[in-house]
């Protein structure tokens, strides 16, 4: 079955960079688009970035455009989110996601806290 392993809990200061990773198994990773979402306390889960199966097309939320970079390694079955110039408002639980055979599958989430 579909399974993800994400990075652990992270605490960083504003302005620093951080890379999240998500290792996938249980499906043909290289054939599927992948996404990162985040959910801040008291808010809905929102799309942060997406990448198609070939990594040629990438989309970003306006709030992270120019700061975050999504990438993937189809040999390692992994998707990454490089987060630069981090802000306090980037504090959230970050999830990787795949839409596979009619269902959404989510990683367990990585708590990212940006605090001075």
C-alpha cells in the first residue's frame, strides 16, 4: 500500500533555509505527480507546491513563490521541498501527497516551527 516517510520535527529561526524530504513506497512513484501541503494551527490544509511526474512542470502558492523549490528524485522515490528565507508565517505541519487510483494519500506530516 501507499506509504510515506517524512522528515521529523523541525525548529528554525527566520531567514534560514530548510529542506523537507518525503520517501514514498507502494506505488509507481515515477508515474505520479506529487504535492506538498501545509496546515497552520486553526487553518485549512493548503497546497504549497506541486510537481509533475517528469519534474518539468512545477506550481507554487503565491505565498512561497520565489522562496520554495519543489523537486523529486525518481530513482530514490522521493520528493523534496527546499524552503529558503523562511518566515514565521511558514510555521505549519507540512504533508506530502499523491493522488493515486482515485484517492489522496498523505504523509504523516512534519511539524515546522519558525521562531526567533
